[in-house]
């Protein structure tokens, strides 16, 4: 059976459309007897208010969207959890969109969100070049906040972590452990975080010298990609094989850990591993994983707060760029007595 509409409610109650609208939106303006007659009609017909249509007519919505790179990555699960807390407290709803690290898919999501006139968009963009679709949203009056990414633009807020520093922390730790053949695994480099973590690691190595960095670009940031990259590294002659691996995220690192242990090698005695993000699975791995920790839920909460502030204040909003500092968490996968590496 088709849902009843407002015209049917008005006909059933014997009142005008305007009276039904007043009962729904300004009940105090309707006489009690008339108001009760309309409410009875709503109950009898099973009428459900089309709140989304009403919001679209008003030019705004109670829906906030977040577009993430990979919904299967626990890092983004925690970011979403933090954003959701703030959005729900504001009486709105958070919708999660997955770009899958695909710029075309990201564009389609943004076009649909623009059509829906969402209240605002939180996004970790696929690329780090120009973002015309984000500019269109802003021109339309839809606030945009970048998550886990610096903005570099005065027209939008951003919440990020200093990934260059994070790369330095990981590399300094591996050099302190005596490693001289080190690999960096991650990709694609079109993802800003991958490029910035590598930049930090390369800068630390260059400053200290005496070591070499081998870069292995992966097609994605997944466990499977980490296993494939580890296969290639372990196929190298022993004297060329890296003794330590710094991975662009924990999923890559877990894949490396799986492949190294499957080959019967010891972690960290044969290969030391450091990941990035410090997801819950990092500390729970068979060999607890060293990782550069990001404040995941705080990233989501802060981004959502900035977005709602902008949605409320409009043109008077002062855009802000919040940058958190990462922290290296050292566990068994990389910590050992310092010794010379051959």
C-alpha cells in the first residue's frame, strides 16, 4: 500500500493543507480540537512526514557526509566514530561514502551530495592537486572540511596530522636500532599522506647519512598489497635485502608481517617493521607492531566540530587548520638490542 500524503490527511480530517502544515510545524497555533482531529487522521492513515523534502525546500539538511579513502581500513572507522559522536549530538545524521581511493568514484559521490544539499562534507581526498568538485560545494554554500589532510587554502578548514614528522619519527627509530638497509612501502604516491610520510623518512635519513632507502610503491594501502611488496623484497639477494621496513600504514605493515613470518624469518631479528596509524590490530598482532600513532577519533571529532560551526555561522566563520602531532609507539616488531647490520 502506498504511503498516505498530506493531502489525504487534510481530506480525512476535513481541514485545509495549511492547517495540517500548522499542526506539524506550529501546533500551538491550531485549536486543540482541530489539532487532535488532524493527529488522529495521521495515525489512522499511517502518514509519515517527508522531512527530507521539507529540508530541501528550506535549502538545508540535517545530513552530514564523510567521504573516506577506504571504509575497510580501521583507521577511517575510528575517524568516522569520532565525527559521528559530534554530528549526532547536534541532532544530525552522518552518512559515510567510500571513494575506494578512486578519484572518479569520489567525484560521483560529491555530485550526489551536492544534489542532496547536505549540511556539509568531511572528506579525505584521493589526490592532492586541485579539487574543483570541492570548490563547487563551497560555491553552493555547503561547508567542506578536509580530514587527515592539510588544506593550504584559506577557503576551507582542515584537520591533519604532521605526517612529515611521523615519517621522521619512524626513520630515526630504525636508524637508532642500527639499520642501514631500509625500505619504505606504500602507495600510490598520489595520496598525500603516503608522499608526506616518505618525505619525512627520506629527510631524516639524508640528515643522518650512512644508510640507504629502497622505495617500493604499492597499488593500494591493504594487507594484500603489503604481502605482495614483501614477496618482492624477500626475493632480493640476502646482502641487498632490507633489514627494516617502514610502511605507509598498518595494513601494509600487517601484510609484511604475515609474509615475513610465513617464510620462517624472525621479526625483528631478520626484518624489523614499523607501521603507521596504530590501529587496534597493530598491538594485537602475533608480533606486536611498532607504529606511528594518530589521534584517530579526535581527528573526526575536531573536523565535525569545525564543519558544524561553519554551517551555523556562515560567512562570519573563521577557517582554521588544525594540525596534531604524531607519536611513535615502539613494540616488539622493531625493538631490539642495537647491533651492527651487515
